[in-house]
């Protein structure tokens, strides 16, 4: 058991809040596609396969962007890099908000993915630069509360706005909020340049090849790809399954998302603290097994009342949150400081590409006879997701042992804690 400092400084708290807000908008932009799925399928008259592609094209473009960014991710002030990609993300989201047709929506999602897909990896690199491993679980817990906050505030409000206006409105809402956050980053986030003093003499291509082919990083990349494959399977069709199979009304969707998000807001700080005190792998394994049980129950439901659907959703999200924070903290300890930005970018790319393939594959498995009929084969996604979660338990076990071995032979250098 590790002792951790009870309080962060005011500057540390401000950095954590800014990173959490950027995560909130980026995750909301991606997550809102799921509850808008039924709106898009009906209003644009598209199939489940076409909707699956609309989700996966963001992931593919984000993956490509991350690979292109990896070579120079460690050559610039991380603040400037974050601001550049965040402004691009705002432009892409605005284009989603004015897209009049399916082809133009696809183009806008690709642009959004090119910029938005890299922001998470830059944020994790900043966290790893500024906070030591003993505090990192708590920081990851707070920053990833952006995921939960998008469930509590963003998605319900987005669905309400979509019901009141149309599916474009939630994207425009995100643009307004993200513009304010970008200004705060510009004015208040300090330069983050310590990694530049411990740099390397490799050019962009050599640095990318060095990190991508480094045998010390291979296991982390493999674990990430399998982790994402399972995670992206069910998510895109969550709202369509709820409306067409569970017979939830579109007006009740915000209640379901809000309940799940509130539970996540409570559980994530707890998981973050536990990750700093106890073995992170054990927490990850428990969350995986918990998630598998409730995913199998949920995906086999028929028409059900909210009193059944909401508790099951909460249980699924507890499993998801109990996996995200420990594995993010373990993964943050894999790369050396001069390789950190490149590693995080490549890792994010692999995650996005694997997730995009999974979403596209799920779109081919799930079928609808017409726009109002139940989704077919959704339980199969539950089986595949659970199997992938089982594999990741073993991979994260190996990765955790590797990190422990690295700490024993080559401890992390001191980090630049903000006072």
C-alpha cells in the first residue's frame, strides 16, 4: 500500500480541471453519436452499417492523425500542441453542426477525428510529465471524470436539444463550450517543456520508428488494441438498442444516461484513490469480471421498465470505470520521458483504429429489418465484448509485471510538480 499526498496545490488543481474540461468536450463529441444514432438513422435515412461507418470514420482519422503526430509530439511545448489540436477539433465539430447530408457529415467527422483523436494522448502526456506515479491514479480519476460528466450533463442536454431542434444542435453546443475552454488553455495553462531538456537527436521519422518498434512498448500497444476492440463494439448502437429493443422512449434516454453518469462521477474518484493505494491490476481484473457479467445480462434484455434498465446500466458503467483508470495509470508508466509524447500518440492511434474496426464490424453484425424494428444480433456483441475483456485481463497482467520490473531496474525520473 502506498501513501499519497492528501491535497493537490491550487496550480495542480487548475491543470487537472483544464484537462478534465478538454476531455469532457472531446469525449462528448464522440459519445453523443451513440444517443443521436436513432435520430441520424431516421432523419438521414441511413442503415445501421452506414451509421457504424459514421462512428468508425472518426476513429480511423483519429488513428491516422496520431501516427502522423507521433514523430514530433516530443519536440514542442505540450501546451502549444494541445491548443493547436483543440482549435482544429472545434472547427471540425462546427462543420458537424452545419452538415446538411450524410456524405458531408462523414467529411466533418473525419476532420474532427484528425484533431480530436490526439487530444487525449497529449493530456495523458501532460499528466505523466507533471504528476508522479504515486499520485497519477487520482489525477487520472479526476480527468477521466470528463467521461462521466458527458453522461450527466452533456448527453442528456444534447438529447434534449436534439429533440427540441434537430441532431445538428448538440454539436453547436459543444463548439460554444470548447471555444471558452480553448481561451482558458491559452491564458492559464503554463508551458510544459521539461521533456525538451531530455530530448534526442533523432529526426521525426526516426523517432516514430524508434518508439513504434521498441520491444519494451510492444505489449502496451497490443493490450490497447484488444482493450479498444471490446470497448467499441456495443457503444455505437446503445441508444438504438434501448429504443427499439428495450422500448425506451427518446424522452427517457437522457434519464438513463444521466443516471449512469452520476454513478460514474461517484465511482471514478474512488477508483482513482484505490489505484494509488492497491494493486492496479487486481482492480482492473475485478472491473473486467464485473463488467462481463452485467454486459451479458444487459445485451440479452427484452422490453423492460426503467427500474430494471437504469440499475443494469449503472452496473455496466461501474465495470467500465473500474477498468479505465487502472489501465491508464499502468500504461502511463511504460514509456521513457523522451518517448512519452510519441508513445501516447501511437497508443491513442492504435486504440482509435482498433475501435474503428470494431465499430464497423459491429455495424455488419447488427441488423434492422426497417428503421423501427428491433436490432438483431445485439447479444452477439455482448459475447464478443466479454471474450475480449477476458483476453485483456491476461495482457494487462503481463503489462503490470513489466511496469513493476521497469521501476525496479530504472525508476521514473523526478516529475515537475506544480507548486
